[in-house]
C-alpha cells in the first residue's frame, strides 16, 4: 500500500489540534530535538557494540518515525504542507553534484 503523506499530515493536524491546541513551532522543535537525540543514542550504542541486550535497530526505527511525526507537527504549526517542502527541496538537491575528486583528471 502506498503511503499518502498529505493524508497523514491532515490526520496528524486533527490529532495535534485535539491533543496540543495552539502548539507553537518552537514547542514542536523541542520534541524533534529529543527524538534526534534518541536516534543518535541508538546508533551510537549499536556502533559501539554495547548494551546488546537492547534492540538498537528497533529503537532507531522508532526514533526515525517519531522524527517524521514531529516534522509534520512542525509543518502544521507553520502552516506548511510537508510534501510541498520536500518537493521544493528535492528539486534543488537533485541538481547538485556531490561527487568531488581530490585530484580531478584533466
């Protein structure tokens, strides 16, 4: 099944308005920052090979999902459609040439 980002954002907006009426963008950013920190934590512990009794993959996946939820919340608080933001950004990024050679051939 195809994921519908616009439908998700619309449903999220209803949920956000019901549970966090009047949320300011900065309030959403605090939650976003916390989730990014949780992703860092999960990735670091997996990379270090410690706390192997924890499911680092599951924690990382959960954090990625939570980050997207908070990004949608931020866009809702700003009155933006995330799909528009992504389209605008991707149209610029995909034109960039990121491969750089230290010693390019003549």
